[in-house]
């Protein structure tokens, strides 16, 4: 009986260690850590205990104390995880359905339940000023306005957002593209559009990383602009292989921190908003799954509640249709709580609404009409120079939305920039 209880306790401790390591490191390193914990550590601890207690009990032998040593090691591991790694373990267990789909429904539900139990109560961030401009459509160009100029940024533009990063009186521009995010600092006095930060997507050889809509907001409430990226990794034929949602926290001087993974899995779309009506913004993610898999090709919606200033912990999920490709938030049923709208790209499946509630997003509600998706690629008004007159930036060739931007300045610069200028100390970040 003692051996059985000790073995079960040790299995729980080893599982916790592996899940933590697998969420933090690559799978081979996580397996190596598990092998050390399961095979090497008990032997070393047992040898040490036998050596220490042999003087007191000459009959002490290596095998006779192995069960006791594993029990001691289990308690130490669980105490260490509980005291110092509770929040990371909660997040890792909550993400188990995406990382270990082959385990089956029973074990995955148990891991999710333990993750919810371990998760601390959500803590709202302190209120901070928002310096993200609303991407509302700008009026048509006035007669006699400067002709402006066009620069190439990437292959395909998804979003255009103006922000204030504090670099000058002019606003900066965050451009979301299929290949990642470009943060541009207009400097018309120097006849330059400077790329200050570049966030690239990455994928293993033979695969491709595709950036979905990014989001620009003060996620952690510190008064600085943050960037949230959504990435899908797939084979050349379209089979999903992973991806995730990363948070790049704003730093002083208009820079950004390396990405912190908030969700692991093929991301078809992500957004931040209050979908529970508690006054705090949750993170909602459309996880793609694998549309080419014969069994269970559907995607699913995952929602995560705030756990501290910049951490989120999984709270629940709902099934979606095959191949979710876009996600946005709106109040579709008029109850004052944001609902989740997910569009799909399979068999002409259109957008569906998952109503928000105090318990989180509910199942798909086909009876609800889906509000239109916000167009974040419009021509918008901006402050691109030091004068008080409005300027404009937008896609150069709508509705194709290729990678070109058109700048319209109230006062013509000394010379029209012909291309993006990388900053000498440009930030190059990767997701």
C-alpha cells in the first residue's frame, strides 16, 4: 500500500514537472528533464540517504530505501511547484487540450480542472491612459491636398493603427502584415519613414508561419502600448503544425519586449475584450485545429482570464466549425456584453456568433446575425508631422490591400521618401 501511494504521488510530481518543462522548453529538452527526474534523481537521492543513515543503521540498503527516497523527492517537487510555480503550472495544464490532444477527453478535462483550481483569482490591471488612436475611416482627401507618396512595407497588409510611442510630436504607425508587424516612425523633416521595430514570424524548415490580425492596446495597464500577435504555423499544403499568441509589452523609448507566449496552438484569430461582463478584458483565441484530419477537424474557441498584469490563464472553450480564419468582438444580441464572432474558411461556412455571458462565451448561436468585421485597413487620419494640420495614411491600392502604404502630409517634406528606412539600431524580434 505504501509503495502504491508513493508511486502515485511520484507520478503526479513527475507529470507536473514535465508539463511545466514542455510549456517552457522544446519537447526533447522537456523529455530529458523528465528522464532525469524519473530515473536519475531518485537514484542519486537514495544513494545519499543510504550513505547518511548507514552509520545509524548498518542494515540500510540501497533498494530498501528507494521507495522512501522517491516519496521524499515527490513531496519536495510538489512543494516547490506549489510555492514557486503555481501560476505557470496552471497555465500549462489549462493549455493541455492544445498540446496533448491524443490523451483523450477524460485526462484532458482533469488537467483543465486542476489548472482552474490552481489558477489565482484574476487581478485587474491598474487603470492607465490609452494612447492608441481609434482606426476610424478618414474623410476623402480635400481638393488641393498634397499628392502624398507611396512606400512598400510588405506583401499584404492586415491592419493599420496609429499610436503615440513618445518619439516626437508625430504619431507612429503599427502595420500588421502576413509576415509580421512593422512599427514605422514617420520623420518627414528628414524625408524618411523609419522602421524602428520589426516582429517576424518564424517556422521550422519546410513549414510556413502566417501572421493573423495583430492587436495594439495597453494590455498590462502600465500606460505603454503593447502588441499582441497571432501566428499560424502550417505545412506547404495547409496542415496546421502549431503557432500561438504572443504579447510584446511596450518599453520606455517606444521599444517592445520580446514576445511572451500567452497561448500555444494554431491561431486563426485573437482579440481582447470583456466577454464576461465583469469589467475586465479577457483574451479570446480561435484555435484552428487541423482541417485535414479525418477525426475532429473542427477548431475551437478558447478564452483566457487575466492572471496578474500581463498573464492569462485558460478558463474554458467552445467548439467551432472547420478552419476558423478570423475573430472579432461586438455586442450582437444587445445585452451589453461583448460577443465573439468567428469567421470560417471551409465549405462556405460564414461567421458565427458565440454570445458572451458571466460564464464566458457560450456555444455557437446560429439564430444571431453576425455584425460585420471591422476594417482595420482603412485610410485614417493621423498626426505625421509637427504642425497642427491633419495628415492621412492608408492602403495605397485599395481594395487589393497589397503591401504599399500611401502617406498624405499637410506640408510636403523636403523630399518624398521612396522606401522604408531601417533604423540603425532597429529591433528585430521573432514569434
